């Protein structure tokens, strides 16, 4: 039943497109469209469409499940715009976490490899870092209008470079990149030598 409805709507859309095309051909004064504008119009608004199917399914399940905590009633939510912010990338040997904040440090959006459905050693891969960066960027751009970020990278995992590249690839302007990996300045006192 639903397949028949889908076929009917597709036929209807195809018919409308054909009518527009014939009217444009008949009317020679119709301006030609720019191919770059067509690409942008065909491009989906939500970044989740570009994600792999398995990741999309897991995110949809997570949305359906809803938050485990009981929500209190909140007042009217203000529509806040954050054009510039900070991106914190924590990349360890086991996981990668991307957090996008405003300039005051208030979290706008975040994502980790576990949220995207990666398990075990796959969480630390550059591919996982790329996917979670896309998830975090999409939410920040749609909800808050984030456009440019200063990047702070912490840790020595292999996902750090992929996450920075993914920020740029997802349409955010990177103003600066800073490595804030903690380094001990001759930290703890070493053990005394072992007597044999």
C-alpha cells in the first residue's frame, strides 16, 4: 500500500518536473541556471543525510529512545546565534571526543565515537573522528549558526588530524589551531633505583 503511494507521488513529481521543463523550453527568454546554484539547491540541508546508513540508524534509535532523565519544564527557549566559537578535540588512544562551544566556553554541541555507534578499537580511528565531527558541526550550524572556530587539540590519538580536517570540510572557518596536550614539566618524583 505504501509502495503504491510512493510510486504515485514520484509519478506526480516527475510530471510536474516535465511540465516545468517544457514550459522553460517553450519560453526561450527563461534564464539559464548556474550549475553551482543547482548543486547547492540539491545539497541536503541536514548533515545527517551524508552520514553512513548504519550511523544514521543508530542516531535515529537514540532520538526515539529519548533522554533517560525526566525533563523539567523550561521557559521559552531563546533563539541564540553564535557566529564564532571554539572547538575542543580530545583524541586519546581509545576514543575521540569533539566539543563545540561559544566564546565563553558554554557547550553548543558535542559528539563522541560511542554516540555514533563505534565500538572497541574502531572508536580511535580517523574515520570515526571524521564522522563525529560531522555530527557535532551539523548540530551547531543548524541550531546556533556557527561559522568560525578556534581549534584546541588535546591528546596524541590518531584521530586528531582527521577531526581538524573534518571541521574545515564541514564548512567551518578555522581561525587558529592550538595544541593543548598536557606535558609534565619534570612532574612526579621518579622511583628510587631497584636494589639487586
